[in-house]
C-alpha cells in the first residue's frame, strides 16, 4: 500500500512540475488603456469593473486590475482602494485582492498613514498563502501570494503586487 501512495505522489509531483509551474509576478501599474469588463460571480451575478490592466495567461485565465477608487476625501486625508481580479477563461471571478490605504497631504508633502490588504475567494481550491502590506513614505504596497491546491499539493501560484501612491496635492496613482 505504501508503494501505491508513493507512486501516486510521484506522478502528482511530476505533473505539477511539468505543467503547473508558478506564473510570473503580475505587477499592476497605472496609465494603461481603461477597459470596461463584465465578470461573473458563482451565483451568475454580473459585476462590471473598469480595468486599467489586463493580462491573459496561456490557459485563458485573466488577471485584471481596477482603476484607483477614492473612498473618502476630507480635511487633507484621502482613503483609496485598488483591486486585482483573477478570472477563468469565461470571465468567472475566481478571487480578488483588495488594497486600501489612507494618505495625508498638505501641498508640501504626503504620507501613507494606514494600509491593509485582503483576499476574497469566490470559487476553486484557491487560498491566500501570504500577504504583506507595507505603508512607506507616500506609498502603500501589498504583496499577496495566492495558491491553488489539489490533494494538499500546490498546483498553481499567483503572486500579485498592488501599489497606491499619493502626491503632495492628494493625487492618487
């Protein structure tokens, strides 16, 4: 029986190594052509987003990055949000990562006063493997690694880096 388990484990490792190599890190930056994209939740509800970055993988899956959203702005403090979406080839939403940050600005300088990120999994065997959010000077950066497992073995990995920055006048990129 041990030989059967060892054989199955060997086949899975070969499969994962040969066909499921981790995707390269997708870093999202602004200043790309904005596209309106319809995504579908597991309950067939349609969600429309304005994406400023779309990367299509060989298997048809897509990584999309939303435009920067202003959540609140008052008294020289601005709260913002940016999201990354991972879909299958039919635009069914698999998971998303959200980076939220607050900045203060005064016309001379700006600084990130709070930042956090989180993931939401909608379908599949995906989970968040690591999540580090760093507020630094006038920038917030989220490094998130999502993994998909089959029989406790990682068969797919996506590394996402989201960045929000604020200039001295409260302009967000």
